[in-house]
C-alpha cells in the first residue's frame, strides 16, 4: 500500500482471506469480552433493535444474539466478512440478518434503531476525522430518540506507546511522517499472514479531545466513558487479542 489511506484500503484489508479467517476464529475463541458484557447489559435492553456496525464475522453479533439480544443486525463493509458471518450463523441454526454496508452511508430510515454498537475500535478504521464524524452523524440519524451508541477506541496516553507517539509527533512537526498517513494519530502496521504475504492494517488513535469533539459535532451526548482495564479484568486471551481500549457510550 503506497497511496494515501482511504476507505477502499479498509475494505480491502478486511477482505483478505487471512484476516477473514482470523475474525472467524474470534467468534468462538474470543467471543464477547467481559467488559462488553457489562457495558452492553448496562445500556442495551434485550428487546432493543440493535445495529452492530463493523461486525466482521459476527463475534459480537452472534454472541449477543445467543445471549438474548435477538433484534440485532450485523453490518460490515466487507462482503467476505458478511459471507463468513452468514455461514457461521447458519451452521449454528440462528435466524439472523447480516448485510454489507458502509457506516458513512447507512441505508436505513431515521429513528430505526434503539442502539448501535461499533466494537473493537472499528470506527477508528475509518480514515479522517471528517469521515468519522460523517459515520457518527449517520448513526445519530438512524437512532431513535434517547437511543444509545456504544463504541471503543485506542487512546493516545496509553503508557505502552508513549515513546512511539512522542517520536511520531516530532516526525509530523518536521514533515517526516509516513506520507501515506492523513492525520497525526494514524497508524499503519503490517504483519505476516498464513499465506506468506503481509497484511497491512490501518487504525487511527485519537488525540486528546478528539472523540469528545466528534460526539458533540454529531449531536450526541456523552453519558459514559472509561478504560476497559477500569471496568473489569479480562481473560488472558482477550488481553493478548487487544490492548487496553476506551469505551464510549453516547445518547441521542
């Protein structure tokens, strides 16, 4: 990937066979995080109509359905992820709906859902703050009054990465940053896949105040936010799967 990052890069990234297979494995190997169970049960009712945006192969969608949240629809940008989710649901005998869709252009009428979730930092795979605001405005539009939007992000002051971001900030000041990046906080990294190639990943790590601005500009009211590590202890498999994240809960 040599060009500037774009939503097409995100779509391509999550259509790679190795990535899809990783997300398929996560449905059973990872399932719902303990922190997700706590937050979802606190802010979402089992009879709520829910849209799970960026659902991947259905890790949260399927597990929430099995937990009794059966008015749930899974949506993802990747055709391959949705195809995988449908196969898993069918194999489990679950009558669920999965659809291909773009968070920035949701094809639902206004006031359609009681809750929207965007788990595992999915919103942060949308390039540029303006596009992320657009996605949040779309989510605001399709939520019913007092509807909840729950999502997670990485956070800049994670002490694990202090040295990296200090160095990166200097690079941006000098104009020496990776030219594929669009904003400070953008992160591109690659890892080897099971087929001898490299999978290139993009994610944005928000700077201080950025998420609060996006929430406000989108019309939402922030009603809760905290780090996963402050909510509860997670299993080692979850800790290995994802570094600490910030939970955000907003209300329309």
